[in-house]
């Protein structure tokens, strides 16, 4: 896959943690990953927001690996947060996990997820 970050100067240039657009020139494979939450293999969900966020990213990474992809193949993320005060923690974890990779991104605050203990849900699109 060849992809290019699109961040026009007319939109104040490059955002700090994501790209305004990702142009995929010759995608051979695209993977759509359903929303992942902070539940581990044993079905356990931490009550801690940061732990849930890290687990959601681990779940995404496992799905990508199964498709022979990596986090660097992500071209789009959609993040759902229940509490706006969790954003700084989410941003810190995203930066650590993605290690400078900046896919196109949408983040929204929602009143709730399917289960009350869930605090974050992340879905991604990956291409290579």
C-alpha cells in the first residue's frame, strides 16, 4: 500500500495527533475492524479508563496481526469516549501505541456505550 497524508495549509496545516485525510493509491487489501472495547481474552473489563484503552488497542493489534497487518496499516480511526475528561489519557495512550503514525481520525463523545462499564470504543480501517 502506498498512502499519503493530506493536510492542506488552508486547514491550518497538520494536526498534532492525526491526519485530515489519507490518500490510498494502490490498496490491495482493506480490513474493517469493528469497534473494540477494553475487554480481555478472559472477558474481564478493567474499571480504569487507561487500562480499557490499552486493552482496546491490544485487541485491534491482534485483529490486525491475524490479517498480517500492523498498526502502521491503519488509515482511519473512530473513537467513542463516554467521558470528555478522559480525553487527555486517551491521547497519551494513542500517542504511545501509534508511535508517530497519524491516521485520519474521528473522536466523538457519547452518552453511553452498550454496557455501562465500557468507557471507550475504537474502530479502525486498515489498508496495505
